[in-house]
């Protein structure tokens, strides 16, 4: 059955390759990017496969107002959304603070996917799926850093943001386990050949298909049909126990409460 799938951060790397594979398999793909030039280049590349089945939206996910506007545009334009893949992520960047004073890694890697997911729940319905990109790099979340009150260097900011998305994926996934959509956190694989890995570590990285293929499985396969609230570790090639903090209901609630408070303060 043909699915409509939104992939954030899909103008290069794992996101673009995932979009290309899905489009080739006959699905409809909605691209997202923060550069108009890169978004148009990606759309033109995929149009050679099926120009009628690809569209794109522009938004800077470090700006919560733009995240809300993105969700509103998608709700207006799209009658249905079958899968949301929250793929966009930041590790190393010359600008580490957003205009709202937040750490940009938390904003893009944690807050934006949470807000976008909540805003698009009506389109996803009971049979939809949300795939959230986690990472093998996870570290306990400092709520002060999450709120933008203290600065973090690249590695800790990234690792904390990825545990935070794993934590809220579990809580929201369990809340929706009986009603849908299915919400799962996935580590797509360590040190894949994405621009983020190349920029951060100056290494070529492993085959991007390792990450793209697991995202497609999570989006479409029966294997993930009842995976809401779970964590899939693609380094181990199986569902796995997440970081201990993601199983601590008190810590998970503290993180999601902090996210809700930050988003409420952002309008």
C-alpha cells in the first residue's frame, strides 16, 4: 500500500537516501530542509524518479515558530500522513544558541521533533508511525542545559539531546500504544557517512544504507507494528534496553515537563 511519508532533514545524508529508496518503492515522500537551494536540489533529484510523488517544505527547526508554521502548512496541504521520520539533527555548528537562547542541539534534536509530532498527531491517526532518530551517544539530561540556562560543548549537548528524544519517545509511545500512532526511537547506526559525522569527526563513515534501511523497516514493516515506546539499536540489530534514565519514570516525566514548559514559553 502506498504511504505518505514526511522526513525532516532530507536534503542530504540518511534522510535523502531514505527518501530516494521510499520513492523508488512507490511511496509518496515529503521532503524538509532549512536551505531553499538544497531543498530544491533534492526535489529535482527525486523528481527524476517520480515528480508527482515528491513535495517539499522549508523550515528552520531551531525556531519553534517555524516548526509550528511547518506543521500548520502540512495540515493544510496534506489530507493524511502515514509516517513521520524525525531525522533532522545537529552535532557541530558555529552557532550554538538559538534566538530564543536555547542550545541549538536540544532545539533541533529534541524540542522540534516533539513539537512537530504533537502538532501532526491528528494527521497521523491511529495507524500512523513516528520514527525518532536516537543515537548510541546518550548522556543524562541536565535540565538547566535543556532550558538554555547553562552552555554545553558539542559532544555533551548532542548526547543529552539524543537521550532526551529517547525519553520522550518512550513516554509518548507508551501513552499511544493502544490508540496509535506507533512512536519508536531508533539508533540508525553509529558513525554513518553523513555530513554530520564527517564534519564532527573528519572520517568517511560507514554505508548510509545501514541507516536508511532501518528507517524504512521502522516505517513500513510488521516488525515495528507494535513497537510503540520501544528503542531499536541498529548497532546491535535488535530492539534493546534504552539508557537507564529512559526507564526511570520520574526522570522521563521531568524531561517531558521541561520540554512542555519551554515550548509553552516559546509561544
